[in-house]
C-alpha cells in the first residue's frame, strides 16, 4: 500500500512541475525540462545515498545528512579513494555544490545559479559515454522560460523547488520508473500525433511483450531488442514479466535524438544498470545495428512508424537483412523493411512481435512476394487484429504479427480482437480483461468461432497468401429479423400521434391575433397550407 502511495505522491509532484511550465510552452517542449530535471535529481539523490552507504553502510535519514557526510569525507585523506569507488559504481561523480540538494536549498534562499546547473549537466555528460549529450534538450537560457535572465532563472528555480518535494530517498526504482512512465503517457496524450515518436500504449505493449517472452520468463541474461524504441517503454516491459529481471540485456535504437535521450533516462529510472543498456541513436534501416558481438536476440519487439518512406536503394538487395527476398519493401512503405530487420536479429528459438497497419497483410507487388516467402519459410506464426483508434498518433486499425525464425509447421493463427475495447474520450482502450482474452486465444492456438482461426498452409495458399483477417475469422453478426407487422402497427400509432399534435398546434395558431395586417396574412397563409 505504501508503494502505491509513494507512486501517487511522485506522480502528483511531477504534475505540479508541469504546472510551472504549462503556461510558457506546449507539452512537447516542456516534457524535456520536466523529465530532464527529474532525472538529474534521481542521479544526484542516488549518488548521495551511495556516498552515505559507502561511508556508514546504511541509508541516510535525509539527503541533507548525506550531503554533510559527503562534504566531511572529502576533507579526509581517503577522499580520492572514495571518489574512485563512486566513479566505478555510479559512472559519475557530483561535487557537493552541484548536487540537487544544494540547488534546491539555493532556490529556496533565492540564491540559485543556473550556470551551476548547466555545469552539473555538462559534468554528467562528460563523465561516461553512456551519458553523452543526455541533457542537450534542456536549454536553460531559452526565451520560452521567460523574458530576461531573472525570469528565466526564476522559472528553473521554481521547477527545482517543486521537484525537490519528490521523496526519492524512500522510493525504489520501480516506483519512480512507473511515475515517470505515467508522465510519458500523459505527454503522449497531450501531444497527440507527435506522440507516435515516443510512446506505445500500455495495452499494446503488454500483449507484444507477454507473447514474445512466453517460455523465456526464467531465462537468465534474456536479451531484448527494439530497433524503434521510442522512450524505451516497450523494452522495459520485459522487466515486468521476467523472473530474473536484473539479468536482462536491453538493446534499442532510436532515430529521434530527444526521444533517444528520454529512453536512456527511462532505463536508469527503472534501475537498469549501465552495463545492461546497449542503446544507440541512429537510423535502423539505413545502417544495420548491432553488427558486432551480440547481433541476435531472444525477444524482438517493434512498433515502427507506419508506412514510412525509406530510400529502398538498389544496394540493399545485397544487405543480409533483405537479400534472401529478392525484392525490397517499396520506397513509400517501409513496413516490411522494419519487419525483416527485426527478424534478421531474432535468435533461432526466439519470438518477435511487431505492430503494423493492416495493409501488410494483403498488399501485392514486392510486399506480396516478401509475405509469400515468409509464409513458405514458416516465419509468420500469428496475426492479431487490434481495435481501431488505440494509438495517439493514428486512428487506423493495426495488427500484431508474431514471427519465429525456425519452427516445425507453417500454420498461422488468426485472432480478431477488433471489438475487444472500451470507448474512451480520445482513444479506445483495451482493459486487462480484453488483453487476457487475446493472450488466452493465442496460447490455446485453436479455432474459436468468431474469434480465432488456425489456418493450415494450404488454407493460406488457396487465398494466394493474402492474410486479411476477415478471410479466416468471420465475426459477422447477423442482425435480428424485423417484425414487419409490429413495425406497421408502430408506424400507424406514430402517424396518429403526429396528427393529434398537428391538430393541437393548428388550433393554437388560430387563436393568435395581430394588429399588423401583413403578419395576419402570413399567419392565415400558414394555416391554409396546414389545413390543405
């Protein structure tokens, strides 16, 4: 119960932080300030807690006590040894005057100096390659924060004071991570179409992850890869369903630099060790990655940009990711390029789950050839149709395609989950009950009337390798037959009621009088038409 309370407290503090910035800029801009400063507090608080633990082998009562102990320790002759140990364990060292605790006290005393905060950001970024350019989106000198030095500095100081009320000392990483995740989801809702860059709704994430992790929940050193990772929430879902989450190795790539930074922060805030993070800022299709050491993974999870444009250059036919298929995904629709990239990086006994628009199931030409080759190789394991309007950036219905590298058999399970949702104000929502129904159908892998169909390879071949779900799952609901006699009785009754109302209205019109001759003429004309 205390964990739930802590999570609520953290979320409400983050909300209050948003209030400081809401009137100055839109949500897509102020999310960088809010989430970045929360992250710096996390780094600073974690650092002071670690200092105190190394000095006294216990948790400090307050962060102020930890800061005082740190200052004292730095005057000791073993100060350098302490710093080396901190560098090794935290990957960074923060000077006492650059801790968040120090900044918060300065902000309360009206002596906050944003140049010092900028220095703190720079020091973190330069301390280890994993932090490089992490705070690049936080412009502490932006006119968005106010007009002139004083107002800009006051805005940052106000935000620091509000965020300081978040009690990270008594909150574990999961609570902070979940509060952070809730804010990312809120930003996705607020920023609408732009949100597709960084957020996959939790219901979809849950289905993808539970499908891909099935049978691998207790695997030590489980590797999970998302080549279009956004803010990393899809990758981090693996942590929720693994029996040994501390050993998971995360691999992710993201094209948008701001979003890539968000993912890196998200990893740390969920307690993922630096050595278990392998994240890259780059274009997934243009240059293959990863290409050294670990290149294939137990789980591949993807929610790529739908029908995005890509170069489809002739040279890609020699690229190992695409060379087996003889054709490339069309320039105007990179869907199959993303799918084949993910499949290439899947281990032989792993599972991949990807969200794509329905067009990939039936479009012809090059996409048809790729789809046929995948089906002949037995790579497509299941197709799940999702409800429309689940995502913040598009209202189109989407589907999940589940892929395997090598398996016996070429049958494909089709699930129609298009009606499993509750209507929301902005987006439709799948509840836990809906999710469990889908996962139950997936696990049973059998035909259930109006819900699922286990198609043989021959079924698919007869359909010319078209995977459009209605060809396999008939969810047509026959409308109730209309009782014509009852309908005629109702119509007659309605007609009689209309006649009665019209008669009453006519008698009211006849009672009306006016001294204006033109008004009376118009009135009599209307009465005449109604009586005629």
